[in-house]
C-alpha cells in the first residue's frame, strides 16, 4: 500500500514537487497537519477517519489575505476539510470577481444555507448526496439520480453526482431535460482513495479552461478512473505526459 505522510514544511516541499503553488500556505506552530487514517479493502474500496489539525485553523482572515494577492480568478473550488466560515469567505470573493464556485461536500456534513446560496456547482458522491438531501431538505429516494434531480430543483444548484463505477450524473435545475448520465470506463481498481478529489480538480480545471460542462465531466471521470488503478492519493494522479494522454483521448 502506497502512502506518503508529511508534516509542516515537508508538505510544502511535496506540493512544490507536484507543481502546486505554495505562496499562500500558512504553518501554525505546535499544530500537526491534517491527518487521514485510510483503510483500503481488497476490492479497492476505502474507509477514512479524519483529524483536522491545522486545517481547522483556516480562518476568513487567511482567505482574505490570499485573495488580496491573487490577480485573476475564474474558478474557486473547496471541500469541507476546512471550517465553513472560511469557505463562505472564499465564495464571497469568488462572486465579487465573477468566478464560478465549486464545492465538493466531503467529508459529508450539512451545509449552511449561506454557503449553499453561493455555490454554483455541487459535486457530491452518493453518500454525501443522501446526507445533504435528508438533512437539508428532508428528501429521500432509492434512486440516486432521481434524488439528485429533486435536490437540484429544491436548491437551485447545478449538481454533478459521482456514482462510482457507474460514472456520474449531471443535473441542471433550470433544464427541463432529464439528468445527463456519463458512463465510467472499466478499469482494474487498486485503491479508490482520492478519486473524488481527482474528479473535483479535473472538473474545476475543465470549467476554468472553458471546456464546457459535458467535456469537463468527461475529463473528470477519465482522470479519476485512471487514479483508482494505482494506490495512494495524490501520488496516484496522472501528471505531465500521462495527463496529456488522458485529455487527448477524450
């Protein structure tokens, strides 16, 4: 099983090696980095226990400071491993700049209506969709796609629901059409850990690159499906020529 565990400055070095900008990372003295304990079962499914650590100290003030130094923004992406007030502040900045907001609601937790009102795209998996639909609107349904349609109409938010090996469903609350279903390629699964993050990152990239909704979903499915063929989280993501090959194959 491939896992990398870093603390503090070593995380910064890891991000730099992956080509991730590190100019707005803040370290907190005496605080450990966020930790995820991950169990991967033989079929590749996973169970994750999280401890927020320094992630719990991401504040609206830190978000303000980051946006003060960022010139151009067209997509703002977040998940729920940082406090919701910080996410809200980031989405406020996004709206002020005319940027699209994308929220991957994991780990699953009920959302404040203020964040929901600033979210353009919601990217839940099946479990997250069921929790949000039940906790926020009292909705339940045996069919995840039907539930996504109900949630989209109730919330007014565009959804892309990841359905594991069944692919994904795109639901636009303003459209009269049924949800658009996207199949997933058949792959040999080694480890599903981080597949949702790969999907969210690739989808946000597609939006930022103005590829269009359906092309962005297809790219996200291809990148996340490729990631589950290898063990690990960020170390399993295609980069460089491998990532270019996935894009060109679409």
